C-alpha cells in the first residue's frame, strides 16, 4: 500500500475515531484525541522497543573473542576468531549479524555494555517483569511505558504493540497501550457500529475488568481506523520449524515474525500516526541446548528485520526520528552446559540504533573472570537507559515514571 | 446473592460454562448439593463416553532413519501436524460434550499449569500421554502428580530434561519445576536449582517408542543438598521433597485461586487442602469466592467452550469450514489448547482485554451465532421482542445486563443472531 499522507490519516482516524469516542467511552476525550492523532509534532521522535524473550546469550551476540576466558568457559560454543565479525581487537559480532556489523562500521549502531540490575533474578518471568516494570525490588503491575502513557494522556494509540496480548510494559495504572493484530485485514463486521459504540459506555458500579472490557470497544474504534489505513499485511501463517532440531522452550514473545511486525511499524511511522512507542518482540532465545545453530537462526532474523527497518526508516523524514532499542531479560551463563547450551545468566548488552544515536561502545564490558556465582556482574543499570530514552526520545521527565531514578547514560545522543 | 445467582456463579467458574437447564437443576438442588455433585459426580459421564480419546498412530518420525529422503521427512512433518490438529479438535469437542464439567476444566487448569507446548514436543501421542497423566492425578494430592510429571516424556522434552546429564546438568526443568510448578519464586535458591538439576539427571525420552527411560550412567548419584536437606536425591525423591514442602501446597492452591477466582480478592487463609478436590471445596465454599463475582476475565477457551455449550454447538458436528473458523478464532484470541505461549502458561485478566482480542471475539461471536442450534435459537425467538434481552441473559447464564449493555442489545432484539453475537461480546459475558 502506498504511504498514506498525513492529511488522509487525519481524515481517516482523528475525526471518525473521535466522534465514536465522544459518543462513547470517556476513556479519553475529544481534545486529547485531536491533540495526539493528527497534530503530531513533526519534531517528535518515536521509540521502537524490541524485546527478545527467553534470555539471549549476550556473549555469543557481542563476542569477547579477544578474551581467552571466553573460549575456556565454552569451548564447544565459542566462535573461532575468524568467524567473528570484528568490531575491534577484543570484540566482534555473531556471524549472523552481518547487517548490524555494516551499520557499526558506518557509526550507526550503539552497544551498551553489561546492562542489568542489582540482585539479578534468573527466572525468565520475574526478570522480564523487572524489565517491563522497571521495578527490580518489587515488580508491580504497571509497565514503565504504561506509566509514561498515563502521564501522556492515556490515548492507547500512543503506545502500540503488534502482539495479541498486551505486553506488561504497556500497561499503565489508568490506561493501556493498544494491542493491534497483524494478520487481520478486515475490520470486524456483523455488528452495527451503534452497537459497538453503545458497548463502549462505562457502567456505574461495574468491576474494573468489565470497565476495561467496555473501554476496549472505545479503543477498537480509534485504533482500528488508524491501523486499517496503514495495513498492508502479508498473511503471516505461523509454521513450526520442522525437523529434528528442537526449538527452545517457549517463554513468551510474539508469534508474528519480527520483520512483519517492523513492517507495520514502518508503515505507521511513514503515515505519521500519533504513536510514539511501538513494542515488538521475538521469542525462542531460551537456548538451554544445542544453542549455536538455534541462536544463529534467531539472530539472523533479528539482523534482517532490524537492518531492513533501519534502511527503510532512513529514507523518510519521520523515519529519521525513530530510535530502536533491543534487549532481552538476561544474558546467559558464561560457562556452557553439557547440552551445548547455556543456562540462565544475568547482565547483557543492549543495542540501540536510529535517530541521533551515537554509535560505538557505551559503558564498560563486564569481566569474564570476576563473576557473581558464574555470571557477569552488571556495569550499567537498565534504568539509566530507560531514563535516557524517556528524556531524549519521548521528551518526558523520567522522574514520575522511574521513581525519581537519577542515573543517565551520558553520550548516547 | 440469590440461590440461583450463587449456583450460577459456582457453575460458571467450576466448569466451562453451564447451560440454562443446568442452572435450573442446580437451583433446585441448592448450592450445597450442587457443590457436592460437582466435586463427586459419582456417575458415568455419557458425554465423555461419546467422545473417546482418539487412536493416534505412532509418531511418524519414528519410521524415519538417517537415510530417509526429504520427501519422507516432509510427509512425516505433515502427518505430525495433522495428528496434533486431530487431538486439539478432539479435546475441544470433549470439553463441550463432557458432563463432568469440573474435571474437564480442572484438566485445562493443569495443562496451563504445567504449560507444555506441542510447538516443541511436536508429538500428538506425547501430548495426549501428558493429558492422561494430568487427568489421572488431577483431583488427588500433589505428590503423585509431581512424581508422575518429572517422568512425563512431553515435559522432559519441553524442558530439555533429556539433555540433563551428570557431566554438566541442564537447569531448565529443575528451575521451572520449582518456580512455576511447585514452590513459586522466592521459596528456593539458585543453589537449589543447580542441585535439583543434578537430581533430575539421567532421564531420556525414546522418540521411537515415546517412553521416558532412566539411564543410570547419565545420572549423578552423588549427594545433593536441596532446600536444606542432604541426600542422594533422584527425580522421584526430589519430586517427593518438593511436593511435601508447605510452600508447594500454598503455591498450587494460590494458582487454583488465581484461575478460578482471579486476582482482585486475595485467597482465604487455609485454602490448601490434602488434595485438589479438598482445595477446590474450600475455594468454592469461601465467602471470598462469592465476592469475586463479575471480576474474572474469561480465558478464550473458557469463553468459546462455554458459548458452544450454551448455544448447542458440537464442534465435531460442524461443517469443515466452520470448524476451521473456530480454531482460527482461538488462534487469533491467542489461546490454542496444547500450545501455551510460554512455560509460564497463558496470561490472565486484563491481558485478554485488548483491541486485538476484541476483534477476534467479534468475528468468532459472529461465527458462533451463525452456527447456533435451531432449537436454541427458537428459545430466544419464542420470547416477545421486548423480552429477548432477558431471554438472552438466561441462555448465556448472565445474572443481569447493566443499563449500558441493555441499551446496546435492545435495538438488536429483532435480529436474534446478531443479538446472540452481541451478548457473547458484552462485558457481562466476557467477564464472569
């Protein structure tokens, strides 16, 4: 589909969605809607957060090939020097990351070293909760971008995920981002628009869950209009990998391919929709066994999707205001296990690319020998990265979102 | 709460969704007798007998060898997928047909608890084998269930148990066993995970026969200290140790509460009983359970199976096209039986209430309304037009419509199938 012009988008989304809402939910008002929908500040940037579920092995992503401790800890799993895509004399990228390697050479890839948090938790779910909520001591029930959304007016279109269930990071206390299906072109037919509008009305004394169920009808009208205009969905039929090579135990992540999710993001960005935050994800990184091939396949998907997206974004004004951040809930144990895999670890690298991001190294690499119970000690708190992204990409004071967290990652922008 | 509301609340939660006739019968029997009958049905289940477990041929992969051609492998893959589809369709049909609704829903609970996915296991026979193990131990004490599950081939494959050897243990199964299946986070240490993995070493799965087997040479027979106890733990004694922890009883009872009562109201003290049936009795009898009415978001499978039962639709009797639509609907709603998205199980609560899921619900509701049995539709149309929203509430076992939903439904009273579809997507029906 052709890129939608801004004017068409305003007609399609802002006004139509608004009248439906005005008649309905009170989930947010007409004014909020117009403010955020058609009238996007052309200077505003967009954050695309890429979550890799399962615990991506950081040491086989950004490979410390110059450190003898790397090969000693995982002789079977380690990449030989001549396969590594060199970044400098000590570090190189996984061979599957050729596109990102090229970006690094052009100064377009930032690598933040050893990102983690105190008292690392090796449970996928707890650690992902911690990353989602940015509350390492006691993960609550709001996500960091959900809290940002609360402060930004609560329009669900500001924070969009292309996953069927809402990722916790987009759940706020008073509002929630929108989960938008990828593979559905048709708007729901069958029930008249009046019925859907009527369902959007709140009911006094009703439970929070029923209130939320009603609010979905309001969100549907607005989000649906927005996405219908930009959708160009290739049907994404999920196929399991065939053959004897077993995938990793699933621990979450979208079922739609990452490139298809980023394709939709690209179309939305080019249409200059009101969305400021997109959440996309890829699962399958829980490589307890037969890791090397499995991870290479997944990293290859990441590489193709990210570089394709970044190239496309560099071609438009709106695209050049997009920042992409890639993270996983933890890295993996330095030492390999006997199944040619690795068990759950701690700190890992975080990748950033896009608008104004200063390429190169940021932060200090963790030692491979001074370990915490076999795992890397983190050197950068992930909240430093979040705070910097809130400030520099979303133009927001991180204080209310991150419990007055003071740390920042200097020199990133 | 009236007696009718009380038994309707109980049946909505304890089963996949009662029909109006079932609520009538339960109202006549009264809440206490209804609970007794749910927990101890004491009679043959004709619905289950009418939906026998499908006979599955051996895993097509078992016939392959290193010399097998690409075509043979592709054929085996296709057959595997077909077997899994057959099994999923059968289970859905069983959920609808079974009279012992409590046991069917409890099986689905345990499936979500031990969250094993065919995406990695790939074998329909192994998935069915796990379901049968879960069914066998579903109502009983925790000990035998955990002991059986650590030797379950599907679970072992799902969590890399067959890769876990004395030389260097693989922690995947040991960690999730404690974190997700028995103790819950915070009741064990990282050292317990490492020692637990050593206890579980030695179990392998023979893909050809589909049997889990203990290989002594792969097992680490040394001493291990787990949860403060030292001994030569193996899978069985480790499972026994876990199941005997007070934390395990509390954790599993909490998970039952989470799925049957939700997270708005905390579980009552002393919820954990000697076995699952005892825990469920306490759960359903507690005043706190009554307080949760109208707060629990139905999981998609609960929503679909309940609707199928109430609308008189048997999935196996549907034409091919609609059967596919039904499975596609569950897929779009992101809850397909045998395919949990994560070893942590399916999400809950407001995570199901998204714009995406609403679209999928609208489409599936339209399909369900179109497939509704004529006799059921006739009950709705027998009511005068003005009374149809109330007839719909009775049909869908909704206690009452609020003003908002009544206003949405009333204009559709003259179009019974649209009225049905609207009832299915209403907040009152979606959140029970």
